[in-house]
C-alpha cells in the first residue's frame, strides 16, 4: 500500500486516541485481567502468544494461535502488519473462552511514535480497551538520559507533548520505552509496567508471551488455550 495512504490512515486513527491526563483514566486494580501479546514470524505466518494474568501476579493461562500475514512490512507502519494478527487473537480468545480483558500490553510502541500510532495504540483503538506499549528500542531519534537505578525513569517529549517514558526495569541494564496505547495515562502506564518487572530487563508477562510464541513457531507448543503454563 502507498505510504501516503498509510500515513493518512495513521493520522486518522491517532485522532481517535484517548490519553487521559495524569491522575485520570484507567488504573489497574486487583483481579483485573491483563492480556500481554507477543508474536514471532516465520515466512507468511505470525505465531501469536497471549499471556493472561490476574492482577497483580496470578497466572491464568496462555493462548497461542497462528495467522496468515496479509500486509507487507513498512518501517514506521508496523501497526498495519502486526495489529490485525493481535486483534484476531484477542477476539478469538474472548469469544471462545469468554474472557473480558481490562488491560492489554503489547511488545511494541504506543504513542511514543512519530505519528502517535504504534501497534499498541492501533490495537487499543480497535479493541476499545486500555492498552500499553512496551518497546525495547526508541522510534524517535532523541537523546534520552535516565539514571542507572532500578525504577528510574525519564519523560519522553515530542513537540512539548508527553508521549511516554524511558524506564529502567533493572539496575544498570538497558531501559525499555513505555507509552500509553489508549485510554490510560502515561504515568499510570509506566507505573503499571514497573510493577510487572521481575528479575530481567523485559517484564515477566512479555517474557512469558515471547517464550511461548518462539516455541510455538518452532513446533514445540500447540495452538489453543492452556491454563497449565510450564516454566521454560
């Protein structure tokens, strides 16, 4: 698809974003169902894993499914390639197992995107569910300075607008980039993600989803729902 059309679609969707001001909007509470997504690619297939957690730390299960990729990769427009696969997984999980998610977490960007529409924002808008993006690398070419201590964070601004946070989840490791996807404030997003940090740079729900998606793509795990989640 023409990049100009993709950009117009991004801007149109970004206009629908809801990013509450600090102190308002969704905030996670005990018993909320948190869906965390990761995906691995192999040829024309996307192997999706969805980790389901009952806040704050009760594992509910894991859902895995494979979907055909129908959109070519275009740098800066990743949401149009990956988003539909994540949405299919979300809809299938909710329909077949009657789950109602309170929050979605995506291994990717939310508003910390040149046009404010990373894959987390795309999914949040389409699903109409509060969403957070957590990415390993920044999209905006800016200099970020954050202290070395665990929990240290720094604001990410673009055109004087707060669009996310740089967060150090472990002492003296590379930070991650956290931003609101939809219907959650930037400060609530970064606090939620830090609360999910374990012993590694990547938060535990994303690590689990990543591990299952990788094994699923290699034929080491089957498609479907399992509430028996082994530790790999």
